[in-house]
DNA sequence: TGTAAATAGTTTCATATGAAACTAATGTGT
DNA sequence: ACACATTAGTTTCATATGAAACTATTTACA
C-alpha cells in the first residue's frame, strides 16, 4: 500500500474502502446465486452453513459462529423454520434455549449449496497463485486480530 | 487457503464470509469514529473523500468513484448540502447535472477527517509487514478483476 | 426540426437492519 | 427459599437501503 503516508487520501487506495467494496461485491454476487436458486437470504445461508457443519446448536451458538447479532440470527432461524429447513427442539436443561438442526429438506438444500459455494470460491481464487492464496490467508488472519 | 478443495465447507474458512466479516468490522469501526465526531454517515464520508480529491464533480461522477448506486449518492449529497458541507452549482452545459464542491466548512471537516482516517489505516497496517502490505495490495487488485 | 431513445437525478415504496425494550427462564448471593 | 442480577431469544420501532417508477433534460437520427 504505497501512498499510505501522504496526507492526501485517495479513496480508491484506502484499505477500508477497498475491502468494503470488494467484500460487498463478492458477497452480493454469491447471494444472488443462492437467493435465485433456493430463495435463501444471506443470514439464512450463514445459519445453514454452520448447522451443516455442527448440528444441534442454540441460537446463541449461531451468534458466535456467524458474526451476526442475535436479532439477525433470530430472524434467520424463524425464516428457516418456516421454510422447514431447520427444526427447533427444546433444550431439556434450559427452557430458554432451543437446539437447532437441519431437517432432511434443509440438509438437501445445504448439500446443494455447498458445492456451488465452493466452486464460487474456487473461481475467485483462480486469479491467485498458490503463494497469493497463502499470503491472503495469513493477512486476513492478522487483520482479524 | 487450505481446506478449499474439501467437500465440506467451514464457514470460518470461506473467503466470501471472511472478507465480509472483516470488511464490515473495519468499516463500522471507522464509521463509528467519524459519525461520533462529525455526524457524517458512511455514504457521506465517501462523497466528501472524493470531492476532497477532485472538486466540481457531478453526482454521476460520484457514482463511479464511490461504488455506490445513484440513490445512495443522491441522498448523501442532499444530506451534505443540508449540512452545508458541499454546494451544488448548475452545470451550464447540461441542466440535468449540478457540479458539486466542498464548502469552506466542508473542506474544514474533510481536513479533519483525513488524518484520522489515515491513522486508522496505519493502525490496521501496523499488524502487517512491508511485504504483507505489498501482497495485500496486489491480491486485492487481482480479486477486484 | 420533431420525435423517440437515452441520461441525470429524485422520489416512492417495500424490505432489511439494529438498538433498545421486552418476556421468560436461569443463576447468584444471602 | 427469596429477591436481584444475568442470560436466551423475540418484538418493536426508527432508520437504512435499493429497485423501480418518475421528472426533466439532452442526444440521436429520420
């Protein structure tokens, strides 16, 4: 990032801006795909993705694992329950919680989205060398503190 | 990005997700600052930043340079006009357009935000080596197609 | 020229989002 | 056991956002 120390700021060289534009472009393009094919919103996709990895989580676990606030999780969950892609069962030990898991239908959609998502990612990474990919991984890790 | 070829998808390793979470965290943190200090919204900041670089642009020029849609630009501009940070003068050649530029007050706020923004960016980059920064620049460029 | 298509920018309207308030249940200290 | 504080999750409400429709003007070209 040359130019960084100048007193002038070029927006198109400014890291927060560049990251934001790139991330939004990518996320939106991916979301358009699963939205069109499966009628799934972005928050709903995140919930599906996490429950596909690890079943039987509470809404709060999803908050931790999806980087969304509890309102967003609550809404995503209720949307997915409505679509019958996940189900809520009572937590015996804590009546405030419910345990969430994919229904067979949810699992089916999950199984259909994952390859599309991975191939989308492959497409992105196709522009990068193996070293680039490694660097990117490390840099994202560092920036994530 | 190891794990990329597996059929399973770990959300926290998925590039669109990682980028989105990181970019949003960063943008939000920065926005909290100029929001608190200057009462400026994110779209408004982008408009100020561009007009600070290059004066006398049309709203459409701003669309190109801020990666925002014309509705967002229109609203940001009218907000900034209300705050008297920018002014609109008629374009003689085309009555549909207006030429936008910073007012003295706008320039003053711009001059106050820029160092804060640059130091924010410095803070981010402080976690990275010089090579990292160079790599990041190149990778963002490649991902931006 | 006169008329259709294109462009600049605004407004409308429906949806997304998030902070704060709320409900219900659990945990804590006495 | 009994308040008081905390936590899980939902609802409310005010604001942000964006697609589509709209207005005004300019461009293209018959």
